[in-house]
C-alpha cells in the first residue's frame, strides 16, 4: 500500500510540475534534482543567485498550491 501511495504522490507531483512555467521547472530541476548550488544554477540560467532563490521559493509556492487542488 505504501508503494501505491508513493506512486500516486509521484504522479501528482509530476502533473503539478507539468503545469509550471518552464522557468520554474528549470530552476527546480537544477536546484533539487541536479543538486546544483544557487550560484551554479544562476550561471546556467544567466541570472543572479538572488533571483534563483526567488524563483525557487515562488516555484515551491506554486507547486504547493497546485498539489492542493
């Protein structure tokens, strides 16, 4: 049963990620899945490390909101 719940949660997260704009998906991908630092993400995306932090925080907020629906 736990595996089924994990699979359902994974599918829900994937669906929610799919609804995010690419800039938010990209920053989450680099920061959490590639485990890059803010500075490394900033260099890849051509933005400041502070902007990376802002995008990550806002993307997580959007993701939480999407997961509730």
